[in-house]
């Protein structure tokens, strides 16, 4: 946003609105194998020029094909990295395989990633797709990690924020609901 002109400019390239800013942003991709799983990490644009800067973290646990390469065009992950966030997700081998361990997988990934990447622990955001969103509640209520926000993409369930400690800030919620899962009317 150009505050002087009060004008928004697109920084992420998409077909109907090409951006001169997006051409110079090249997020890098890294894969990390650990005992608890394989993590896909999109490093923020400019990470190698400023490796000690604290970056916001966007983290989730989903199948790579669903979250990045799906027919729904969820290219928002590289876009967030291009705009300066570190985006991490734990890869599941299959959509339903291990979905019940969503919270444990994200907690392990967070612990591992935050030990070697410069993460701003005050700017942690979760994302969940479809049926994963119902498992997000466990992470929000049982984890020591305080999340600033959650992104629910075509959610099958909403996290129960009433179980949060009264001393924890309530995360901001972004709900993206599409016609494909029939939730548009429900969530209105």
C-alpha cells in the first residue's frame, strides 16, 4: 500500500493483474527430512540476503499435491513466501493418512524449524485445508505456541476457540470457503 497515494499495488503475480514487483521476488524451496517426517519449506524472498531477520511463519500439515499443485490453484503458499513469510508444511503421503496426527506433526515441525530458522514467534499463523481444520483445535488449545491467526481453506470444521486460556490472545481467523465443498452458504 502506498500510504501517500492511498493506493494498493499487487505484489504477487497472478494472471489478471501482472505485477512489476512480483518479477523480482523468487522464493526458494527447501525440503527437510527428519525422523518425524518430511517438511517442505518456502523461504521468504530475500532470505539469503537477510538470514538473521525474523520472519513470520505460516505452518500446516497437508499433502503437497493438495496444498500447492491442486486443481484449485492454491498457489498462495509461494505467494506468501514471495511477500516475506517463511511457509512450512509437513507432507503427508496421502490425504487421510496421518490426518489425526495433524497437531503433533505441526508441533514437531515448529520445534525443528524454529531451532535453525529465524522465526518471529509473535507472528505464527496456521493453515488447514478441508478436514484438517477440525484437528487444528488441538494445536491451538494444547500447544505452547501462540498463533496470531489461522487460515481455514474450505473448512470441514471450525476450531473451538472457547477452550483457549483466557490469558491467550484469540487468533484472527481467515476463512476461505468455496463452492466445491458446499460450505459457502453454511459459513455465510
